[in-house]
C-alpha cells in the first residue's frame, strides 16, 4: 500500500479560521486555491455579518498535504497582489507626471 492510499479523508481536509477577515480575502483566496491542481474543494463562509471571522474549508487530492497547499495558495495570492500593487503605483506615477 502506498503513502497516498494511507491518507485518510480527515488528513485531506481542513478548516481554517481567519479572524478579522471578510469577503475580500475569502473570495480572493478561494479563487486562487480553486485554480491549484492539488485542490479538490475549496469554499468559505462568514457565519454572521457581525462576526468578523472567515471560515475556509480546503480539501486536497490524495498525495498532497492540505496545510502546504493552503500555504501555496497564500503565496500565490501575495504574488498576484504584488503585481496589482506594482501596476497601480506605476499608473499613479504616470498620472502624476502628466501634470
């Protein structure tokens, strides 16, 4: 029996609780994680509008570590946001130099 076959459903799925976060991070992170080939399922919820806590559920395919895939998703999101920030700064510099 291989290590992949030894992984239980419990080891492939995890719930992450992210405090002081809202739909902005939930939507972005879920989108990025859904794009990863290792992801089988990803969704988030905020149980109540007055509760500032995001609950994200991630399930990965056999042979992958759910925590490592979550970290990979966060790293990929940061890369994407760095590109957005760079483009925004360049656009602002260009706008300010037009005057």
